């Protein structure tokens, strides 16, 4: 069911994806409450709700409700992952931070990003490519909160990370496709 849910998300059938993943969660909770896939199921449900919210962002009330459901499911996923934090936890923290930015819960976002960064540095390495998404979330936060000094510092860190990967300095440790950082380069936030 998890795979079917992901397929539905990929082809844009978000409502169907939510139904299928909710069914998978109900089965897991009833029959296998300690199953290791549970955190992933909750993450994927959160992601589906966030996708639905983003798609309906012009309908503020509906979008906000969906972002709150996404937030709730990402938080459940993180609670379930506490004993085994790694790349999946980092990704869930980053998605939760994104949702909280949309909900304008800026005071919570920096702690979430700091937790993600600590796990990333400890478990994945200081120069893991996922850090580009982490830096992008920091930039989004500092853009919205107008923290120019913090924004500039993170912008420099992101630039160094991308440069070091692009020139091959980090290629012995990490293998990334040629256009891996294209989205990060094209999505910088410029303060006015």
C-alpha cells in the first residue's frame, strides 16, 4: 500500500494517495504496532497532506487545515524514529520545517532545523548533499523573518557546499548527479 500511495502522489492523485496510506497506517497500527515501516508511513502521509495543501494554497482555510495534518503526521513520524535517527529523520525534520514555515510558526523552525543539522553532521557527515536542502530551509526561514546576518551566513555555507561538490573536492565521499544542486541554485531567496 505504501508503494501504491507513492505512485498515486507521483501521478497527482493526492486524495487517493491519502486514502491508501491512511489504510496502510490503520493496518499497521492494528496488526503490527512495532513495525519499522510505521515512521515512513506517517512521513508519507504528512508529505501527501503537505502536497495537497500546496496545491490548494489559494483556498487559505483548506490549505491551512492540510498543513496542520501534515505537521501532525511528520511529528508522529519523528517520535517513532527517535531510536534510529538518520537520513530519514533529517528529511522528515526538513519537511516539518517547511510546513511550519507555511504555517508561520517561525519560532519553532530554527530548533527543528538545528536538530536536523545535528543529526546530519553526526550520522551523515558535515558535507552530505542533504545539507543543501537544510540550508535552503534556513534561507526560507531567515528570508521570512528578515534576519539578514543569518541569511548571509547560511547563503555562504550553501555556496561553499555546492562549490566543493561541483569542483570534485567531496566526490570521493559523496556521489551526486551533475544537476543535483540545480534546484538549490535556482531557488535562492533575495532579501529586499
